[in-house]
C-alpha cells in the first residue's frame, strides 16, 4: 500500500530529507593548519635585526646555524650587511669546568651588568660536547632563571652541528648579528675542557676563568695554556666554610701567574674570590672587567686584539672550507680507509699516502659552488 505521506493531499507531519551528514574528517582542518613560516628576504632580516627585533634575530641565527647551502647563502649576506652595525660591544668569555658554577654566576653577572651599565646582554655558548651528544649542556635558558626572563637579555644555546671550528665560527657570526641588534654586552660561555677555550678566547675582549678551591693542588688539573689566556681568574663558592680554602687557592693562582711571561695587553691578570650563589664579590669582579676594558682601550690593545681576531677568523674559515671540501670529496672518501690501512700495515708511509690523497684531490678539484 502507498504510504499516505506520498499523496499530495496528505496534510499530516512529514519527514524532511534532512541535511548531509558531515564527514568524519574535518575539511576545514587543512585551512587551519599553521601556515609555513615565510622566509624573509635579506633586506627584511637586516631591517628587523637593526631595529632590535629579537624574533627576526633568532630566525637569522637559525639560518647561520643551518647546514643547508641555501640558508648559508642568505646568512652570509645578512652578516655582511650587519657588519657595519656591529663591533660596538664588550665581549666577555666565561669558562669553567662543569659544576664550577657558570650558570649560577652568569645569571648573577648578567643582572649585575644590566643594572649597573644598562644596555642589552646576549649570552651565547660554545659547547663541543653538543657535537657528539646532539644536546647542548650550555646556554640552556632554564639554567639562567632570572636572566632568561629579563627583557634586555637574549640567550642562545650552542650551535650543535659540525666541528669545534665550525661551531665556533657560527658563534662568532652570531655575535655580529647580536651586536647589530643593539646587544652591547656579549657573554660567550664554554666548558673548561681544552680546545673550546682557545675558540672563545679568539672572539672575546676579556677572558674570565671560573675556578673552584679544591684539595690544595688545584693548579694541577688546569692546562697551562688556559691559565695563560685568562685576563681574570675568579674562584667561586667562597662562602660558608669554603672561604679560607678559596682565599688559599687565590694565593696559589696569583703565585702561578707570576711565572708566566707578561701578557701582551700590558694588563696583569687578577685573581678574585666570590660566591655566585650568595652574590658576594660580584661588584669587584665587574669593576675589574671594566677597568681592564678602559685600560686596553687607552693603550690600543683592544683594537689590536680585535684586528688579530678578524685575521684569525679569515684563516680559520679558509681552513674549515678546505678541510670540508677535501674530506667530503667522494674520491677521497672512498680512498681514505684504504690508505689508512696501508699505512697501518706498513705498506706505505704516512707521507706517501697523504701525498697520493692530495694529488687525487687536486686532480679532480671540484669547482667552487
Ligand atoms: P655549571 O655546570 O658550571 O653551569 O654550574 P652550576 O651553576 O650549575 O652550579 C653547579 C652547582 O654548584 C649547583 O648545585 C649550584 O647551586 C652550586 N653553586 C653555584 N655557585 C655556587 C656558590 O657560589 N656557592 C655554593 N656554595 N654553591 C654554588
């Protein structure tokens, strides 16, 4: 029987066709997806940096750290254009073994310097351990509680890719960007384990070495070269019943420093004790640092050291590129292990093997990208 609803004469309740059921996948989701960040042009990067825009600065630093050639090309242009705005800062290297109190100290030092001198502070790091662990133990924002939320500070962890030389170069380039963005105080932190100090020393105006009072023979563990680089040695944790020990350690360091030849700067490195945790002796440390800066600016050494550093970085960059170009060359890569084996088995000498590899490289010299 026909359903009465189908008759035109039917006046009762009818069931509407209803609306189409929505798909289980939200079709608007695509639209809501975060748009891909637009890549700035070189001009936009430079403009943003010079205006002091920290977001643009961060993105530019990410480019500097990137291993992609297209990012490197832009980064190099941005650095070049920022160069005229850079250089107007005080750069301070801070080194110490893990546990020496670097994070605690930098937090306190940073606040002190900002309060006393005004301006803006960037904290960068060179951490060779990050190369292997892919995680940086330095420069982590959370380690510097107060500074990380300070409106005048910019904290950036260590770049992680590449050799120590590569990591250090990136940090040096980041210094240029930070200075162009108006950061007139730069801290470069590193772990006191050897080579990384040399890298930091080659980009700062003052090198501060944090030490701890130990068993009385604290000088043993420190490499002579590192002590020679220091413009100031500061003994941390001079608090509680550690005060006397810290004073004793300071005396040992002072004596040891006398044995070194007088530094080129004409400045006698100072040794001070302090407590980062309790904020004791901070003022004296920064009086010393700024006294040094005045001293070397007056005698011309400040300028001289910066020029020497620029020269050093030109050669470092050349060396790094040559090394990478050599070891990344496919012919070399395939020969290297074989040559190494020949040397180890006494079938050839180190020199002949090296010569053959170099000959191969220069014969198939890749064209410059
Ligand atoms: P870093 O590894 O060099 O960054 O060292 P940290 O700043 O993380 O400090 C290592 C440990 O030493 C932490 O437990 C700090 O609380 C402690 N510490 C840092 N500065 C002082 C200080 O001035 N006095 C004392 N007693 N302890 C400190």
